[in-house]
C-alpha cells in the first residue's frame, strides 16, 4: 500500500528530526493492526494539515494512521528522552509505545509532527506491551481538542483508530492507536537525555534544532542557548497560567511531559476541577499530591530548573557564570506567570484596563475565597458572573450556595465589569469528568454517539447552545470521587 489520497496526491512526511538528531532517535516500525477501524477522524484538523479526511478513512489511510503503511520515504522513529518522574530521575525513557512518523508541511507553511501513540513496543518500552486501549486514546482526543477550542496551546488529535487487537490491563480491552500532531515532541526530558550522552555536540545540535523549530528569534541573541531557555520559561509560564484559569489539572507534570514549544502534551490522568479546591488531585498514581491543581506553577518552575541543569554547559564556559545566568532567567518565571494569570483574571472578571493590578488581585483573591468556602463549581461560578454583570444575581448566588457574595459583588460592580468580556473568557462547557466517562463507557460498548455530541459541544466552549444544558451542569452528587489512570 502507498500513502496516496483519493485525489492521487502522495502524503509526504519529512524526517528532519531523525536527520538532525540521530543520537536521539531509533528507526522503528509500528506493530501490526489486524483490523483497523476509524473511531473518530478530526476532519477540521485534517484540512488544516492539508490531508484528505476521506483518504484517512480509506484502508490506505487507516494503515497510515496506525503506522503499518507510512509513506515510502518516511523514516519513523522512536524518540529518546529522559525525565524526572515524580521527582526521581530516569535516564532512559523515550517513546515506549509511540512513533514519530515524520513531519508534515502544512498549507500555511508550518511544520507539524505526525505522531502515533499505542503503536506497539519499541526499544524504550521497558517491558511494556507498547499498546493502548480505546478509552485512554479517546480521552486524549476529547481533552486535547477541548483545550484547543479553549485557546490553550496543545498537541492535537487527528484520529483514533481501533486496531482490532486486544490489550491486556486489569482485563482484556479493545486496542487503539491515537494519531496526534504537535509543533514538535521536544521535551525537557529530551534535553536531559542529550546532556546524559556526555556529548556536548549533541546537546548543541538539539538547541539549534529547537531554536529553528520553535523560537527562531533566539538565534539572533548574544547567547542563543540562554535565549532559548528564556523563551521556554516564558512559554511555560503563559501555558500553566492558562491551565489554572480554566481549572485544568494535568496530573503528571514530569519533565518528559513538558514541551520546549510551550504546548500541552500527554493527556493521561488529566481532569478539570469541579468543586474548587487547590489541593485537587485526580491521578491515581499521585499519592502525595505533587501535581495537585494548586501546585502546578511550582512544578513547572521545578521542571524548568531541570532544563537549566541540562543546558548549563552551553550558557557560559565557567560553571559559576553559567549557573548565575540560568538562575537569573529562571527568576523570570514567577513574575511572568503572575502577569499572565492576572491578565487572565482581569478578563474573567470583566475588569477594564484602568483597574489597577492590585485591585484585580484583591477581587480575584476575594472571589477565590468565596469559591473555597463554598466548594463551588469553578466553571459554573465564573460563568455566572456574566449574568451578575447584567444585573442578575441569582445564578451567582446559586453557584455560591452557603455564602453571601454581597460585599464582594459591591466592590466588583464598582469597577464596572463588562459582561461580553467575561462571556469570551469564561467557558460554558468544559470536558466535565462525568461526561467524559459517560462518553468513554459508551464508546467501549460500541456506541460513539455520546462522544460525537460531547466533542461537538466542546468545540464552541464559550457559546451557549439550546438543549445542551446537561453539558454545562456540575457532576451529580452520586458521581463520587474521581480518579484517572495513565492507561499503561
């Protein structure tokens, strides 16, 4: 078979990463998929990538999406990286169940990775089977596309294809491959692995590649490696602030899950908070709450310190000088994060630009105090502010049942908040945990309709839809404590 679409155009994948950094890549092939079947194809993303969705649904297209028939000139590789996982260093991780098929040149001239997850064991599999079940792959599809619709930088999901094979976990589950795209899959752990080779030439080539791919302005700086580091610090400060503003909990913020591009990656044990609580943890493996919702800024800063350690020899010839430069740049993370979060809170509260930063912080802090006391649903409470700005207090008072928001409302209204600004900043719909689980359970039973309705609603998260009230409602009382799993 050949990767040729229905119009006769050959699907072309370059192999720039494999060529530039062969020390960080192992050429590999996907495992067989006995009966590939499309569960979901992202038609809109296919068009953005210059791919024909009809071709992707064809036998040849499905073979491409599970990795068994890549284009003839492609060089699929398993990428090597290291990582600090829950604080402990693992020098050799890598794509244990994934493959980078190659890079797509999109119609807008950008380069995007085409990457598979669940495509079989690689030399980095560490005794794992390299496979993935339908449920976790559909979870990544739902949440990553919802994040994109919310305006948060993210890897994106092109397709989930059932393989026709079973995956053994606690029980036998139907297997699937996720095809996803990204600006790249370079991670903090990639730099850690490169440093671990002991070859500074490899580390320099990685830095040059990352600059060219993601932060080209750094090439013109007096110290390009240091400027790359500054760019990653800035991108991650902005990204994590956006997570916090919508109540997103990544769940496994290891250094191998932090990109150099500033995109969100690896939607394993992720979730969105319901009742507001900074200590919220949903991952079954995060027993100590290391990656709790409120800890995410601190963990991002910790990860960025590990990136500095990996790049340190490139910052300056003298170790003390290199360390001082790294510390100076890392110190920019907290003010950058605070600025991004404050700007986001200004929009979520609808506050005009002439309201002082101190007033924004005071009002935001006061509202979060109300949320914490009442354990209010985070998304519902913020969305209810639009009605309050228009004079209707009932939705807000219902969301904050158990507390009197009157004094706070008086201070807030004195700043003349704008309801339209809030409408564009506070989503009506997020991937609510009970709805995600409902869609995954139905899909596992062969019913994809709930998945289709959920993804349709999440594609326009800020616009209220008639008849979609249940998608905006908090979890029912009997939903219970929520736990997510990594899927391996």
